[in-house]
C-alpha cells in the first residue's frame, strides 16, 4: 500500500499560459511548494513540452494563441494514454457552458483567476494523491493480468495432461453421439467409453461437484481406473467399487461424483445400468415399442465407503436400433432470461415430438439453445446418445494404445492354478489379460484372447469341476436352472482346481500363444477328429457352443488327459 505524501518527491508541473505575469506568479507558487515548474506560452508549446518532459500535472490556460487550451488538453490526454495526467484549467471564464467545456475536453478541474495560493496547493496535493492511486491500481491490474496469463498457461498444460489421461477411448465409435460443454478450461463432467475384451461397450458419464479445475481433479483417477480395468475385462461392478473407493479416499467431504455407467452387450441385446445421482436416463426404443426412463437409485460415487456402497445394477432389454440417452443435471438446470429452468418436462417433449430417431440428438441440443437464448451457460452440461448396433463393423482397437514391438517379454511360460476358495470368489481373467497385454503388440488382439480364455475357463469350471450339463441351457427355463445350480455348486466347492498354462513364442512380425487349461474334474470321452459345428454343439458337456467359437479364432484346439485338459494355439500378427 502506497503512502501518499505530496512532499515526498517533487512533481513536474507544466504551466501553459500566454500571460507572462500570470505564468510568473504560478511558477513562484509551484516552486514554493517544492515542485519543478515547466513553462509554455501557448497550447502548441505545451504539447511539445509534454512530449519531451512528461510532466506529472498540467496547469492550462483556456484561451491562448496558436493552439488554445481546449485543443491542447485533448492532445495531451491522448498522448498520456492510460496514465493519469491531471489537467487543471486556469480561466477567467465564469459562464457554466465554458466551465463545463473545460471538463468535457479532458480537464479534471479548473482554477479561476485571480489565483489563490492555498487553493492551488490543495488542488495539486489532491490530484497528486489521485495520480499515485491511479498508478497503484494500474500496477496491480498489470500484475493481475500477468498472474492470470501464468495461471491460464498452467491450466492449458494441465489440461493437456488431463486429456491424455482421460482420453476419448471409443467415443469415436459410430454408435455414440455426445456433447460436452464446459464452463471453463476444465470440465466437471467426464465422459469415458471403452470396448470390452469380451465384446460390448462400457460408457461412464460423471458429474463432479462444482465446475472448473477443482471439479476435474477427481476425473483423472476415475479415468485411469475405468480404462485400466475395462481393458482387462473387469466387470462393471468391480470398476464401480474401485472408483468409489478411490474417490472416497481422495475427495474432501462434500465433493462427490454423480454418475451413470452403462454396460451394453450387442450380442445379447441387453443393457446393464448403474445410476447414482444423475438425472433419470432414458431408453428410447425403436419400432414403436414403449420407451422408458432409467431412474437413479444410488447415492453418488465417493459418498459411501466399504460395504455400504452398492454396485447393484438393473438390466434392460436393448434391441438393435434402441438408444440410451444420458445427461448431466446442467441440461435440466439451464435457465432462460427469466431464470426459469429447462427441466425434465421440456426434455421429454423432445422425444414425444420426434419423428426420426436419427435426429433426436440434434433436436435435444436445439431445444436447449432455443430455450436459453443469449443467457450465459450456468453449469457444465453433457448429453450422450448410445445406440445398440450389430457388433460387426464397430472399431476394435479404440483405446489409443499403439502397438509397440520394442519392449516387454516375448518368450516366456507361465503356470497359474486356482484352488477351491479362489474359484468361489475370484475371476482370474483380468489378471491373465493384464499379463498377456505386456507382450509387445498383443494388445490389439485382447478381445479375441479374452474370448478364448473365457470360454476355456468357463468350460473347465462349470463342466469339468462342477459337472454341469450344457443341455440345460437349451431353453430359457433351463438356462435359469443352469445358473442356479452353478451358484449352488460354486459355494460348495472343495478340493478342486483349475490351472492355466500359458506360453508365448515370438515370430518375426507377431507371435504364437499356447494356452492350456486343466481342471480336476472327471473328464469325458473325446475325439480330436474334426467335427461340424452342429455336432460339436450336441456333443455333451465339454463344449456347448463355445468350442466352435474358439476353433474359429485358433490355429488348433486339442483335448487331452482324459478330457481334463484342452490346449489351443493362437497365432497372431502385428496389425498395421
């Protein structure tokens, strides 16, 4: 804070007056106050001296030859720019119009002749305080601008790091449309999407408390957990539990993430949904079938910890052509010029009035724009459309991981055995996929490998260890009975195992992965002679429909050890 002391530093005072005696009187007054006078005989000379001497205060006679004081004041104010140079007019004029003109042209005050030394001193002192205050404000403004530029630069750098972590995944897939509209550089809304190794797609829309950088901080660990676990084949429930535990630990009280997560199986035409704190989502069905809301029924992520958190989901039939719409509450809370919110009713009207499902996403955006008009956006807002489509044709390698054939293990062998207690509660596939993905270039084939291991493991556990018959799954009632028995047998497992033996050998542009799965079951009679898919589908408990699928993906499939082991050879090449 500056201390304003008029006597601290002498001021340069420009005196512009064509009257020699008046100029000498003013010069004497100024010197006596300890300041430095600079004399000008007309307006033109006053402008020239201002440019060369840069005085602090100007005492300006209104009526002078060559250039009058009014014009000189205009020019000096223009030359001063943002700097405050007080101009005090010296005038014998008394009419109001003339005095007002002194102020209109840029003057800050006026002093009537004859001059009063006390008043002149007081005016110079007062205007000097104003000048110093103006300089202080300017310096603080410049400091704020520099600080803001530095802050924005830091945020831009942080935003690049954030975008690399929260990468788009498979948001570029043809069945997804989305709008993410942040209020600031950072976004409190986060949208993530990933293809699952087993097929299908996981979509996560989250809305963190607040907006900007504080709201976006939680999105980074959320994104890292989501993509890391999704690529390894973890279930949606496992991913939600891990994200919730992480957010519960790192977020302060009162900060949480409202979110909706959707797991779409394109093959089964089913959507599994978890909604905690976001507005009700919407299933917009095709072909005249009844659409329905998908309500929020959980607390947001990061609120409850441990066993209090529920990852229970709801299943929805989702035929090809059906669409799921997700949105953050910023859509509902957008306001018009009268501070009336958009609300859910107006949102549903868009669906009621829609005649072409292909256009509904654009119609939703337009409805919000038409409602808000020119009012400023008051929150981050997001809209997402996910359509169920045939899985064929969807891009496969969508997570932004480039094939790298330069580092990582290439020739190795790995044996992993699960006992009864582990088989009851542990899914080994994410761990195995994680290990296999360390092979340079193999990540692009993660979906195929996951399918192979999944089929072999399920066969070994359900048909080998538990002895369940796949014939039960020939009807919907039998399907339910099959999984009821599976759960009962799983809980009563004792003295059993399933063993994986994996070996990788590199090739010049790829590799060969040998996978053997062995179980402690009773085995079965088998033949490694080629059979048709129909025959394989009817052959009993050892394969169902899974082995024909595995055969299409592998170079060879062979049973051994009395039916207790099956080995496959998967040969792969570096893509691209």
